[in-house]
């Protein structure tokens, strides 16, 4: 069923058209991602759809009595309530029903006969309505959603007016989820959320009962939630079935098809026009030329496919190769002012590694990279670089830029021997052209400063890049260009990022930082999540069985020693099976090691030897992880 429809929508400002010819249809339970280049008008279109702005022309039609909630980028929750009371107001009608039920219960003690029968009948009807509307679960839902948005119980009595801007926006979104409208329209909902909260929101929205329209720069989030993608261009809103990644593939395929059709038609037109020009004045061929001219006049000419706006052409190259060992950090502690954030930190970076550092907010990810580059001392331990390692560092605080410099001087001052034309060409590759290079750094936006810092880093030709949140402030196009540049980089990468899509594309390993230290996972972000889930499930097994045993003990007074012994034997069998599985995996790894070692003896190709050594190092790390798990399990079973 259609719940919202827009037809021929146009929005102009002072005679300049932002977009026109926009058509959109929203059905029940649609999960729509609205994408488009920066400045295309995505937020403006959302405001038109929800009625906050009026289109220059066109119509918006909605289902009668459509319930709709809209989260803008600057949404504020204005209230004098506390956090919990503000959420309770969503359920004022239910709470009135609940009060009515309590009053009816009191009345039952004072009535008899037909009056009591009538009251009981009314009570049953109201109870069923109350239950169907979530009357018995609304407080549990409030607590669940508040906890999901990192409002723990200690914050529930805090006045909403005392919340920070980011906390206030999060609470506004929490309130909308509790309202459960038929259509939820969200403009950049992941702003102000950490990775854990975004993952929680993804899972919630996947199971949301209403329809969704979402604008977001978080491509991983869109991949998880969206099933339909609308691409906003100046003169159309193109619909694709699928999530963001599916849309990117389908759009590339469509553009390639349209380009071929355009080129084919252009050749045909050129051929017809050439025939007409050569034959229109010749008596013997005039009729044929006139026929070709009519054919040209009737032909519906295809528009040349428009690719996205100009993209950057970022490249990073290592000036010289490093040794096989790039960086070693052993049993280190990170923090500042004597306060330890995490320990022990262990990291062994090999040539060509691309390692992402992840972990909860405030655990010290940026502190770790600053300690590695020498800006903050380790509380314990140190970083040791390998042979011929040249480090390039991207600081998310952008402190390596001089605000009074022009864009051109920012690079030229650091590389004075390079001709101006080469500096300008490099800046042009990072989307600084013409008068842009005369702007002062202080006048640049966050995204422009990020591109300038990356341009500066690309000039250094370092073979080990350490990047702290390099995608902050970048639009989606620039993120994708940066990803491709780093994937093609012929050096080693270590980076901090909260952009999970970026991590998935670039990282070959993931280092998780926690207050217990560090753990290395030999894969991308999805692999990291998979392994984390497996570990948590394995660790939960004994707890779950303990709970089951406790429940059985409390409900069955006659549980005997024989039954308890059987439960213990079941757990023992599980642990034993896992031990045997690990032993088999270790044997497989040893076989792989032997094969790689044999191959290394038989080749003289230096590059291939480096790759084989890298594989061998990865196998060794995996063996260490399995051996640790094997020893833990053997201790549990008492072997």
C-alpha cells in the first residue's frame, strides 16, 4: 500500500533550480536510502516530503492520517522533563488507560450483580486494548531503547535541558522510535553515535514495523538497513532495488549501458548528417538526403550520461620499500597524565599490512597512534620501527596545517624545490583548482582541510602511513576515492576509523583495543564481527548452562547427583570436542606452513618471497591465538 507519493517536485531558489522532475513512491515497510552528491538537495527534499518546506511546483500526497516522525540534522528535544519522564510522555494515552483499569479494579469491590457483570465486561475489553497497544511492555521498551542509545539508569532522572547537543539529538531519535510512526524520516541519524550504538540502531531498524527514508554518509549503515535506494540528481530521482553497494554496482552498469547507447546513436547521427550534407544538393540523391533529414528530425536524441561531479584523483606512493618488519609494540600501556587507558598493547606490523584500530569511544585509539608517532609517551613500553621505515601521519585534529597559509603555500612551503606547476597539479588532483589555491587555510571547510592534509601527505612518499580518522569530514565520493588510493598504495597502513565500510574495503587485519589490552583479528571488519560473536557465544555457553542448572534446581527439589553429573559430562564433551577441533586446525596450519616453507625454498622471486613470508607470519599469529584458546580449555577440563 502506498503511504506517500511525490509527483513532478521542483525546488528553486531565486530562480536557480536545485532539482526538478522528482517522483517518489513510498510503500508500507519500505526501507529507502536517499543518496546523491553533496549539495544535491537531499535534506531539502526530505523537508518537502514531511511538509516542513513547500515545493516550487509539484505535489505530495499521503495516506489519510499518516503518522510520521522526522529527525533533522539539528533536531532538538525541548522539554522541562527528565530523560525518563520525557519518554513516558509518548505513552500518555496508555497511562490514562492504565489508570482507568486501576480505578475499575477498585470499583469491583463495591459492586455486585448486573453492575459488576457490566463492569467486568468493560474491564476485559479495555484490558485487551491495553495489551494490544503494548500496555504491559512500554516501560521495558523505554528502558531498552534508552540503554541502546547509551542513556544508562544513572542518567534517567537527568533534566533534558542539561544534555549536550549530541545527547539531545540521540534522545530525540529515541523518542521517535518509541512513537513507532508509520513513516520514519531520518537525516544523518548516525551523527553523534559510536559504532556500538550504530550497530544497535541498525538491528532495531531492520526489524522496524513501519517505513523508513534515510539520508546518511554511513555506507555500512545503509547497506545493513536499506532495501531500496533513490539517487537524487538535478533532474531526476532514480530508483534502484537494493542497498547502497547494490546501487553502486547497478548505477555503474546503467551508466555504462547508457554511454554505449549514446555513443552508438551519436555515430548514427553523424553518419546521417554527413550523408545529408553531401547529397542534399545533388539531383540524383536529393530525395534520399531529404528522407535522412526527416529521420534525423524524428529521432529522439539521447542525453549524454552524466557521471557524478568532478572527483578527486588521490594517489599515495612509497618512495622506497621498507623492510619486512615495519613496527613492533610489545606489552605497552597507553594513556596520559599517569592514567592508563589500555594495556597490554601488542602489535606486530609487517610490510604491506593494512591494520584498522577499533574499540569503544575513549579507550585510547588516537592515543595509541599518537604514542606510536612520538607525540604522547607510552606509560609503559615503546614502539620500535623496522629498517627503512618512513612514517607519514594524518592527524584528525588537522594541527599540521597553518591557518594563515594559502592552500598553495601550505604545500609549496614544505616542498620548495618542486615547481609550482607540479604543486598545482597535485592540488588539482585533490580538487583544488583555479582560485581555490589562493584561499587561506582558515577559510576552508572541514572537508577541504582534510583533502589538503591528504594532498600534503601524498607529497611525502612515505612507505608507512598512520592515519587517525582520515574519512572525517569527507563526502562519500571523496571517501571512495581515498579507499581506492589506499588499496593501491604500495606501502603499509595503520589507521583508526569509525567508518566500517572504509575498514571493510581497506583493512586486511583489525586490532581491537579494550581496557584488557589488544586483540588482533586476521580479516576485515565483517570477519572481526563474526569472530567476536563466536567468542562471545562460546564464553556464554557455560553461563547459560549454569543458569539452566540453577533454574532446574529451584523448580525441581528432587534433582539428584546423577542428573548433575550428566550436565557436567555434557559440558565436558563440548569442551573436549572444541579441543579436538582446535588440534585439527593446528595440524592444518602446520601443513600450510610446511607447504609455504617448501615453496620459499624453491623460488628466487624476491617479491613473491616477501608475500610468502607475510602469509607465514599470519599463520603464526593464528597458531598463537588457537594455542591460547587450547590451553584455556585444557585448564577448564583439568587436563
